[in-house]
C-alpha cells in the first residue's frame, strides 16, 4: 500500500523535541516500510533537518511549522497555515493518516488517498464536521465512545486501535537496584498532568523515598510555563525531589523506568487524555503505574494486578494519592505482583502487534 502520514505543525519528526503522537507514527511508519509498504511522512521542518530525506525506508517531507503558542486562536491559525503548506507536498497514496485539526476540513484531492483520522485527544465536537473521513480511529474505547456520541452519523466509521510501544518485544523483568525507593513521573510538567498534586502528596508520605520528575515545563514543548515551574519548585523546597527536565533518548528513558520503584501519572485531564503512552512505557520496563481514575486508563490498567489507581476526585486528592503511595511502598509483595502483571499487559501493545491492526484496517477500507 501507499501510506502517507501527515503530522501537526508543532513537533518535528524524528521526535527530537518530544511529542507522543509524533513518536508513535515515526515508529509505525518504519514498521510499515519494513513490511514492504511505500510510506511518506510529512511533518514540521526544524533546525538543520532537510526538506526531504529517507529514514529506514520512509520518505520524509518537511515544511515550515511553528512553536506551540499559548493562545488557542493563534494555535488553530498556525495549524491551518501549516496544513495549507503541507498539502503542496502530499504524494499520491491509498491512505492518508493525519492527526491535524484542519486536514479533514480543507478541500482534498482523491489522489491523496482515503482520509484516516487518528484521534489522540478527547473530541470537542469537531468530528461531526469530518464527513470526508473514511475512518475516525480512536486510541481508546473511551475516546471512541465519545466520538460516536458527538457525531452519531459517523459512528459506523469509528474504530479503536491503541497507541503502540516503541518495542518489538518485551524482555524479562528487570532487577530493581537496592537503596531508597524512587517514585517516577514522566510527562509534560503541566497543571493538567497533576504534577503539583504529586508533589503535595509526596510531602505527606510517611516513608522515605525520592521523587524524580522527568519532562518539559516550557510552554513551547507543551509544559505549564515558568510560573507553574516556579510554583512546583516552591512546593518541592526541602524535599527529595529532582526535576530532570525532558528526556528524549528512548534508551535512557527506559533505564529510568526500569530503575524506579513505581511510576505515578496523576492526570486531572478527564477530557484531555486519550491513551497516554508513559504508563505503558513504564509497564514495559516492569515499573507498575499508579494512575488517576480516568476512563482512558480502563483499556489497560487493573488495580492491584498490573498497577494501581487512586481517586483524584476525592475531597483531598493529595491525601488520597499520598495514602496510596504509602501503601504501595509498604507492601513489596504487592509491588512484585504488579511488576509481573505489567509485562503481560505491555505485550499486547508491542509495535508489531499494533501495526498488524492498522494494516488490517487499511486493507479493509481499500477493499
């Protein structure tokens, strides 16, 4: 098949500035090409990246994009301008995969292929206007149901295929290093991710541990900005909390997961998260996640089996999180059970298995 992947205006590919969706499709494109398909990946040009190059069988075409602005109106305007630029380099294809807001709305040419909309955010009502889409592909059951509810006329075009891990196989359970327990967070350092809640809970722990926070706080990389980072530094003052900044190297990130006692992702974005990859990445490295009770996690989390959950809607959510972390630290047998369960779950999300699902769905559309 001829497959084009059109990404958004704000993160380049390869994902040298991060971007979970860009990371996913960079890996999937290479997997499709490895299986003999003709793949073109269109993305934002950045730094010294050439306008065109081939990486592991995938042709990359790049156009000028933007740093992510704070204003939503400006963000949509930048995305529209970028989409109009990207249209000029789209090749003939059978399938056109995109996660951009405007690509399903602006006029299209049939030779670009059937429009396959990848949905990695909670729908805001726009999908009722995406009538040209052959497929609305949600990455979790929760998101798929929300699309169907908001655009019932298109419900028959909705399918659910999860985001894949950047791994072809899952290795044996790693051995944890001895010493003080390490609690890990990986993600955008933003209020909707609940990082402030995590630090407040950590300070209320009754046990010795350290907290490692990995991710960008700069607004241009999706973080909460200087004011939020200053607030977090104030909350963490005097506690064993380390802010490591963003880590884009996959091998280094996997080591951080493997060396952590458990992972915490206390997201508060009930209508923002789709299927976060960070908890799955932690599972793949034998690091059980502790997650807020958002429906998007229902596709992979089983409390006390392959990870843990806490009630982020409790009257005192920081206390609820602190009590859950304290209980996990106090029960090594429960942690070991969850560590083993993690690997079993992660095997369902390996890159080859998810690529199989996508290719089968592409073939179904073309048939």
